[in-house]
């Protein structure tokens, strides 16, 4: 016979919104579960720094402005993705991340980071593992075809597929 958890443990688990390992939890696909503290999901935006490698190397003001405008769109979408949303809204925002990557890769190869954000956020928006696998394979194929079609560096293809 199993012993009931102590009242202090039950109170602590309720306080931190988690149960014991044997407690079944019901999560919906629209519930973002990145960290347990408020705002911790925003820490991952730090990885978008790779989008700015190309502008740093070019030293052109117009190019910086174009990249800043693209990045502003990305940040707006990223911030929109963080609070609880419906599943449909999450799917649209993930598609937006991916589309932004497709549209901006010809301008800045660092846009592969948008592909990675789209792929990394999939498990928080899609419940089926089979669907996630299919979407990831499709994302990799489309990104690889675009990169090769643009006669870009093969390293971009390998890095994008590897990180997605």
C-alpha cells in the first residue's frame, strides 16, 4: 500500500503547480511549458544573436536597417508566441517563424535561426510525435532545397538541417 504524500509536500507541489511523479497531469497543446518562473521563455531569444553575424561582417548601414526591420518582425512574433494562445494561433506563429526564415534567407543567411525557432517550438504546439516528425522532415527538406537553389554555401544546408 502506498503512503499518501505529506501535507507540506502537497502544499509545496500545489504552490509550484506540479504534482509528484505519479500525479497525472493534463496539459493542452496551447500551454507553453518553458520554465516555471514568469518570463523565463524569453531567455531563448538570446540565440537569435546569430542573425546579426552577417550585418556585423558587412558594415553597411542600409543592410543593418533591413536586418533590424526583419528582426523587429521576428521579436514581435516571438513575444506574441509566449503568452497562452489557442492551438491555431500557435500554429500560425510557428508558420510565421518558418516563412520569415524562407523569405529572409536570401538576404541574410543568419535567418536559419528562424527555422530553428520554428522547429524548437513545435513540441509546445503539436501534441502528436508523428506529426512533429513529419513537420520537421518537411521543414528540413524545404529549407535545404531553398538553400541549394540559391547556390548558397553547403555548410548552411548542413548546419540548418543539423540544428533543426
